[in-house]
C-alpha cells in the first residue's frame, strides 16, 4: 500500500501522536500526507492495520 493511501486511512490526531513520539518537527500546517512521509513506515503500517480491524 502506498504512503498516501495509508495517510488517508489514518487520523490526523494519530499521525501527530506518532510524530511527537519520534521527536519529529512538523512545522506549520502539516498535512496528513506530509506527516505520513516523515514518520517510520512500520509505525504507519501498524496504525493503518489497527484501524482496518
């Protein structure tokens, strides 16, 4: 699955929490896709996998 597709399935709140946990600076007005590209892919896949169930 593409990063963009996974970003659409995840919530913005969850993506921001993962970024904060990994000490990733988001800057101003981050979009879901921008955050998804910055966070580790394994964590993004785990997040999307949980929401599918």
